[in-house]
């Protein structure tokens, strides 16, 4: 199994685990807005886990940039959202992570643009 598949499966697995964690444990402790943000992080992690599995199966000349952008973007985007959503529970000010989320989102967008150009 190659690195792309490992990251893809890991992201999909973590999104299911975090989804269950959010639905059953966090629902009682987090404010609704924080829970909604947490769910966005889960959704994007699943999308990009599946995208990595798709990219790993395509016969592209060089999928290294796409995979790096998807992996880095998912780590920055989803995990910054997770930590920001949980800051009221863990009692630690993580507002400094706020700018990390859009950087991760930008990396994800760039990954999709590179993939689009590979197909064109």
C-alpha cells in the first residue's frame, strides 16, 4: 500500500471515528456552532480521504503535488477546525489557529486546480 492510500484510508477512518465522537459525546458539551464547525472538519476530511484514494488509483504522470496539497490542506484545515471547536472543552485558548484554517482550505483548492489541469 502506498502513502496516498494510507493517508486516504486514515482520513476516512478518522472522519468516521470523529463523527461518532461528535455525535455522541460532543453533542452534549459543545455549543451548536462549535459542533457544526467540527462536522465541517469531519466532512472535508472524508472528502479528501476519498479523493486521495481516487488519485492513488489514477494513472497520472505525477500526482505528487496533488497528494501533497490534499494531505497538507486536510491536516491544516480539518485539524485546526477540530482544535478550535474543542477549545471550550479543553480550556485552552487556541484562537491563534484561526488563520491556519484558510491556509489549509487554500491548499485543498490548489490541489483540485492541479488535478483539473492534469485532466485537461
